[in-house]
C-alpha cells in the first residue's frame, strides 16, 4: 500500500516539474520572437487567429447512393455464393472484378459531375448491375 502512495507522489511531482518546465520554455520563446507573441507588451504585435477552413456541407446524391448500394449487395451475394460453394474462386474473382469496375465507373462519373450521376449514365449503370446479378447464379 505504501509503495502505491510513493509511486503516485513521485508521478505527481514529476508531472508538475515537466509541466512547469514546459510553461517556462514557452514563455521564454515568446520573448525571443516578438512576432509570435500575443501582444502582452506594447512592442509585441497582436497575432490574429487564422480563420477555420469551412468544408461544404455534403449533399445527398440519391443516384450515386443507389448504384453503390446495389453494387454492395451484389458483392455480398458473390461472397455468399462462394462461401456456399455455388461459385468457384475464379468465377467469384471475375464477378468481383466486374462489380469493382461498375463501382469505379460510377465514382469517376460522379467526380466529374460534382457528386451527381447523369440520368443516361445512371440507367446504363443500372443495366450493368442487372446483367451482373443475372450472371451470378441464383440461390434457391
């Protein structure tokens, strides 16, 4: 029990010395470089805080979300079929590659159109997903 108290006391003293040393060092640097100071003396200029970077609010893009959700569902179906040995490993990799290609195409188009997918591209992507789902064997 006594060693625990000694350890706590020693740790408290060490932390207080380290903290005091850090405050003393930061105060010393401020006097060496007046441009960094906060205007404590008349000779030190005030430093204005830099404005925070404002990030734009994310806008929900339903077409992109729908395409990505359908590709994720197809990925889960491929993984499930492979786990149940309804798909060989090579066929699963082929289907995963096709799903990845659809996902990458959707993301590329969305990047070019500020996160949105034009209707014609959306319909083409939906058709590609439908074809991929038809190629993956049905569970039943």
